[in-house]
């Protein structure tokens, strides 16, 4: 694997982790008494789903790759651009969308984990289309999401809610940029 691929996976992992970071900041803001041992299961759940969903998408992308290989880079661009724009739009919505939940309930943790991982499923689908080996990106995505989630809960008490919105916008910009990079590499190089 080249250094360029490593950086690409790193940036994708960072981009995908921003919505988990934002949720974690919200957990910290709403549950100021959160302790390390309470934060770990939340971060593990967010990281687990963020790492598993790309694998599911990858298998789906590999299955249909032969049918779409001539335009797969356009699909990858479209999916990443869509998710990036969606994250940017979420980051510009007014505050208050996550006010009434208890992040310590298992059902809430799993729901948040799935909701923040849908974009990772689409990224995995893109990896499958482009026949990217999945193990290393999944490890990076999971590790970065775990760290971002723990940091989000740690700093949630001290970070104003509008900062979590800014992190969603930045994550969306990164994912959109990765989509443009894939399109340029497969169209012009």
C-alpha cells in the first residue's frame, strides 16, 4: 500500500468519524457526569458499527462490480459527494436535534451507532466498486471513530454545541473532497 492510499484512508476515517464525534460531544454536553467506564461502551459501539458497515458495503460493491466497472468511479464520487453534502447540511441545521435522549441506554447507543454509520456503508460500497482491499481501511475507520468518540465525550462538557456542527461540516467537506479525488484519478490519470 502506498503512502497516498494510507492518507486517503486516514482522511476518509477522519471524515466518517465527525458525525460520531458530534454525537459524542452531544452525549458529553447532556450527561456532564459521564465517566470513562460509561464512555467506553458508547465509543466501542460507534466504532464497531462504523467499521462493520463498510465491510457490508464492500461485499455488496464487489458483487456488482463487473456490471458497473466502466462507470464505478462516477458512482463512488456520487455517493461520497452525496454523503458529504448531507453532512454539511446537517451541520447547518439549528441546534436541538439531539436534546431528548439518554446515551446510556443500549437501544439509544445502538440507534446512534447505526445512524452515524450509514455513510460508512456507502463508503464501503465505493471501496467494493473500486476493488480496494477492505481490512486496512476498516481498521483505520474503527480506530479513528473510537478515538474521536472518546474525545467528543471528554470535551463535550467544555465545547459549545455549535462546534459539533462545525465538525459535521468539516467531515462533509473531507468526504466530498475524497469523492473528487477518486473521480479525478479514474477519469484523468
